[in-house]
């Protein structure tokens, strides 16, 4: 049996002190926890702000690098001709044909399903026509025969091809070979001329390809062929947007100009410059 004297009172005081200490620690923990949550909340707010700023900066950077309001300027179209030497290397100057004055000059059409009687007639007219179209202070030629005969009468240094023979070929035979195809050129050409130059700086052969012929009307086909034959004879581009030898052919003036004739005359007189200037 226990006694209830002073010993019991001492135990009660000690327990109360312990309980007070525990309650104080719990209060401190709750206070720290509340501070922790407050700090976490502030941290999340700061993080969100930082992320928003970073995202906004990235958007600004993307808009500077890839502007949506302005389209980049389109590059100039590539030339629709190439001059290749016998070793396969490209050359950057223009060369004339150099054939005996009395020699025939063959322009053949490669056989293909796209070669029709109507297109052969247009090819014949573009080559052989000597008709002219008078205009104010100038004259235009419908066919290359008329234009080149005008030059050959000037007794140039190199004989100008003007004794034409034409026909069909299945073997790529001819001084100039014309290919017709319904295929679309991936670079967007409607025509392309490739000339091969020999070691004596003279054109040995020219190959013309007209693309997408099924989509061309007769006038467009004739105009493009006149332009490509100009390259085959040695002409470069004209600085006149209305000239048939301009980089972009203008259908409003589809014939061979006196400027083209003057440029060819200069070329066949020995000039290495075949740019057409009107």
C-alpha cells in the first residue's frame, strides 16, 4: 500500500512540466510547418513567374528567327541553260558555233509520244519562217531562219547557222536536238537548253527539252521554243523584260527582236559577250 504524502505531489509537478515541454515542441513544429508551407507557396509562385518569363522569351526569340508577318524573298530563278565542255565541266562564257559557211545545220526532234503533227508544224515554223512583224521603230522575226539570214548577210567572222535541215531521230542525232515531254521539271522550267563546247571554243551540240508540253497551248509552245533556240544558237539573257530572251518569257511579245539579232551578230563577229541589251 502506497503512501499519499509529498512523493505524490512531486510526481504530479514533474508530469505537468513534461507535458508543457511536449506542448511547446508541438507548437514549435506547427509554427515551422506553417512557415515551410508559406515558403513553398512563395517558391512555387516564383518558379511559375520564372517559367512564364522563360516561355515568353522563347516565343520572342522564335518570332525573331521565324517571322510570321513577312515572307522571305524568293530567290531568283536559276538559268534555263547550261554550257558544258567535253570533260563535263561548266563554263561561264558564251560561245558561238563555228561551222563552214556552206555546211548544213541539222535540227532534229527526238521521237516520243508527245511529238505530234501539230507540234512538228509549230517547230517547222519557228525554225524556217522568214516572216516579220513590223512595230514602231523596230522589227520582229517569227522564225530563226529570217533572223539568222539577216545576220549571215553581214559576213561575220564565224559563219552563222542558216542552212537548216530538220527531221526526226531516235538516236539523239543532230547539231540541235529537241526533246518534248509531258514530265514537269522539278525546278519549274518549261524549257532547258544544254550546250556542249569543244576544245576550240565552239559549240559542238545543243540539246533542248520542252517540259509539260501537254499543258502548253500552241502560242506558248512556239514562244518557249524560240527562246530555247536562242540559247542553242549562243544567246544569253536580255535585260528587257519584254524581250523573248528575257529570263521570264513574256507572252505579250513572243517574237525574235532586232536586239536579239544584234547580240548574235556581235557574238559571231568574235565577241565573247552575248547578253542582249535593248
